[in-house]
């Protein structure tokens, strides 16, 4: 397989783990469960076999089920011990499993009201399942030891369609009057009703408001906050051309739902969306590129609504090749490499970041290469903020810091013998020093100053957009120690980040050059150490490795007196 590293500027790449399945055909049907991350392949409605593969691990199940009609939906419970199958709009069939094999007879549960139509179902826990019908929500408990199902809770509500987020156990329904209702199912045997709000409208070419369609709505979990998202055409510039946007509405079960973010798309071409490491991806099929948004960094705030443009615009996905011998659809050409058609019309890019090619019968996970970020973002502050957000960004951040120090020292050395006589207070070196101050302040806030359980990322209001970052690039040292968030709900917090330790800072920034022979290098290094200590003390953080840092200062002073 072609490595993603062969294209150094590619921020996205497909996982080396490829899930192979039999493509859909006259006798085959394929289903994907985004909650369990399972691909189901049914041959002859399951009588010839059901193959289940996980796209995230090596789980593989093979079994048979009876042909009792066309399968509309099929999903395992969270622990893979109960299989639920919907074959019509009135009932769901269940089959118990043990050691990945079916046991016992199949049993069924019909909707409570005979007149109701089953729109779909979702697993709320290992043994709780929610039926969403056009008349009500029905929460059932599956009793595997009795091969039966018991109704725990029922809420009457006219529903046309619904959305479900498995991570938060939030169900959102939409009825005939275009009213959206929020339900929380975190508590067993309970359906907690939350707030409701009107379905947003879009604007057509005649400037007429029209209701947003179901296919343009989804739920997104970013920075531990849930959003209802709708693709809308809106007038952002008072009478100019309409802008295609994705509008984010903060969803809270008890508080009013409010519009907080508007993402401005690059074009009107066919798109698909995915979420990855708190980033929102917009994939453009025609241009075969992806634009990347981070709602916590870029944005122009107006009336508490942040308008965003891509932080990475139209980036590539690395080329990828498959050995034909591992893909049944390509087995006619053995021992060759087949280049995968990226952004193919056969691709289904799921919101959870799973890519499925129904023509090849292959599936991948979308992955990020944080090591190329500094090449794609030419703004120092923005690069630091971006990497601090990523769950696997620490190594790339430390490498970036190491290179920044190396480049700074090269700049110092290159100016030593240049007329006029080099002085440390040259503008370029002050800029370098400010860059390190910004790094230290952000690391203090992210790694040391967050409350327990929410340690992660707080965005400073002055660095909420790219323009502000450019303005503050040379004044980082004057940033206040107390950071603020744009919203009172602390919506811009990430808890997935690895803590950058002081020993890692020392190793990647100071260690290599602490015994330099050049006095000007020692002066610069001494200034960076002083700023490091000052910033950490300003944040009431104990400076570790004190002996080492003070030895750098003493060495610089002693050698400086001898020059």
C-alpha cells in the first residue's frame, strides 16, 4: 500500500487498516451501523450468511438468520449480545448472542400502537432500545433470559423524522409542524424531555424562506458539546449573493437552543461531512479536496455568533493503493497495486469518519497527519493553537518548537558578523522571543491551568480569529495571564489533549543549545529562559528543573563576562 508519507503536504490519509466486504448486488445487501462501527453484509437476506466486521478493530462475526422478509435495518447492542433486525414498519426482531454466536430462538416486539409506523430504532444501552414511531417514542428493555421485551416508557409525539447521537444519548425529533424536540436517554428506563425549537429555514433563489430538509440536518459532537447542524443558504452580506453555510445550534436539554456558529462553505458542489478529532471536515467530490474547520479557533464573532472560514482550505487526501489480491472485486489482476479513486462517486463518507466504497467493497478510517500542519498554516500562533487542540498533536507541537529554536539560533548566528554590529534587540529576534512567550502561555493554560476533568483547550478571545492572531503576533508577551472563553458555557474546551510537560519543553527547546560557543546565542537562550520562568510564575505554576534553567543563566552570564 502506498504510504501517506509519500505526499508530504497531505493532511488527510486513509487508514492502513482496510475492511473488506462483499459489495452490494442482486443477492447481497450491505448496512453500516455508525454507532457500533459495524459493516453488515447479508447474502439472500441472511439465509446464505451474515458477515459482520468492525471498522475499528478485528471483530468478525459469521452466522445465519431466517428469511422473514427484506431487512431494513440491523444493529447490535453495545456489547454485541443482542442483534436487532427491522424488517417492516411495525416491529423489530431480536436474536441473542453468546461468544459471538447466535443462541436460542428469535423473538419480536411490535409498536405499542397498531396504527403506528416505525421510523427506526436505536440502542440506548446494552439492554435498552428506543423505537421511534410516527406517533410516539417507546423505550423498551430487552430481557434476554426470557426472550422477551418490556415497555419501560412511552412519550406520545407526532414525528416525521429523527436524529440520534450515541455518545450523548440525545434523540432529536421533527414533527409535521417543523418543530424540533430534544430527548435525553442517559438515565435507564427514562425519557427526559428537553427544550424544543423551530426547524431553521433556508433561502431559495427567490429569497423565499424554505424549510431545511431532513437530508441537510445532523447532530455533531465537538469539544464535548452537542450541536444540531443544518445546511442553509443565508444572506450574510445584505443583498449580495447567498452563502451556503452549515449552521451550528448548541443543544442543551434544559436551556434554549441557540445559534452559535456559522461555517461558510467554499462552493455549492456536492459535499459530504465528517468529524475527526474535534475538526469539522467538508469533502468536495468534484474537486477531490477537503476543507477543515475548527470552531474553537477561527471565527469572526458578531452578536455571539461566530462565523468561520476554513482553517485549512481545500487540502488533499494522500494517494492510496490496494494490493489487488486482497480485494475480491480486483482479484482478476493478481500481484498488482490498484490506485484507489479518492472522493469517488462510489464513496460514502460517514459523519463518524468512516469511508465506504461500495464498488470495491472496502472501508477505511479517515486519519490526520499533524506533522504537516506547520507547512499548511503560515501563521505561528494559529499553528500552536491548532496543534494544542489535537489529541495526537503533542509530538508535532514539540517538533515545531524544536525547529523554531533551531531557526532562531540560525538567525542569531547569521547576524553576528553582519554590519551594522548585531544587537539582541533587533526586531526579528524580538519577534522570535514573542513567539516563545506565546507558546509558553498557551501551554500553561492548556496543560496546567484547566480544572480537573476538563483539562484541555481554552481559547483566548483576542485570538478567536486569524486577523486577531496576525495583530497579536508581535505583542504576545503582553497577553493577560487570565484567559477567557468567547461563550459562558465554556464551549471551547477539549479534554483529549496530552499534557506538555516541563521536561519535554526543556528537551525540545533548551537542551541542544545550552552550551553554545556563541555569546549572542547564549544571550538569546538566556532571554527565552527568563521569559519561560516569568510566564510560568505568572500562572502560579512551579518551575520544574530549576537547577538546569538557572545553570543556563549562570553559564550565559559567566561566559558573557569572559567575552
